[in-house]
């Protein structure tokens, strides 16, 4: 069975600084997709960034980028130029290409200080 | 456009009472459907997912069950609630076979078992 692990329950960063959130996963599948979702206090889930496992190039979306290390099964999220609005719970997620099963990690709560 | 509806938003139920949470999706056909529970410190736990009518995968052994009576309807049920069933329940849908596609979430149900 696949698992997703986020080892940092909480992280903090100062406004305008950079922070990296860690995520590791375990799977025996070769074809899958990885995501980072953000959950603000409203509890609405918002897609931040996604990565296809067969693509070696790391995905980027404006201030958000990932470091995808397939062999190490690692998928970290880097937030540059942090803003107060980035404060939220961040979830790493894995989706199986074969079964469409979508699982999440335990989340990392990010605080942003002015 | 596609929308997802989940209700009720808040529910307080006594121990031993039945439960029925409903989720419907509009604007798409044959979606993948998911039920998650979010409890403190446990992140987003996948409970059930369905890739079609009558096809439901159970991920966590417990006293909850799920049904998909119609293509775009997903119901989470329990015959007798336990205190440990308290939590925030999220329904989600995604496009089948498109692993790169974003999953969309309902507004959630806050369930308190007393």
C-alpha cells in the first residue's frame, strides 16, 4: 500500500523569506502523480502545485516550486518570498495512475511572521 | 462548470445514533469520488473511494460504510456512531484516468459525536 509522510507538523517563516516543506512517500508503482494542497483556516482545499512522476523536471508555479527526487521518493515544496497569505496547512498527496486512489500526508502547519 | 455539494455543514449526534452524509457532484459524469476524515494530528485520512457505481474501496476498517446509489452521489453512513467518529469529513471528486487532474473538495461536514 502507498503511504505519504510529512515529518514536520509545524514550520514557521518570516515574511519574504524562503521555506521548504518535506514530504516522502512509499510506493511500488512506477506511474503516479504528486500534489501539494493548501488548506487555509476556511478549510477549503486549494491545489498549489503538481508533478508527474515520469517528468524529471521539477514543477514550478510562481513562488512555489518542488524538489522531486524519484529514487529517494521525496517531494518537497519550496515557497519563496513568503507572504502572510501563505499561512495554512499544507498537504502532500499521492495519486495512483492505475487505481486513481488519492492519499494525503498528515500535513504541515505553516506560520508566516511579519 | 462542475460543482460539488456536501451537507450538512455541521452535525451533532449522540453516541449510538445513525449517520448519513451526502455528497453530490454536478457538471461531470462518472467522476471518481472520495470520502476523507480530518482529525487533529492525523491529517487527511482516506476512508472510501469509488471509481464507478457499485465500486467502492474501503481503506480503513471501522463502523462507517459508503454507497454510491447514483453516478454523482456518494453517501457516508454509520449504523451506530462512536465518540471516535467525531471529526471533519470531506468529500472530493476527480476526473477518472487523468491522474494529473486536480481533485475538488466539498465544504466539509463538522461531525461531533456526544
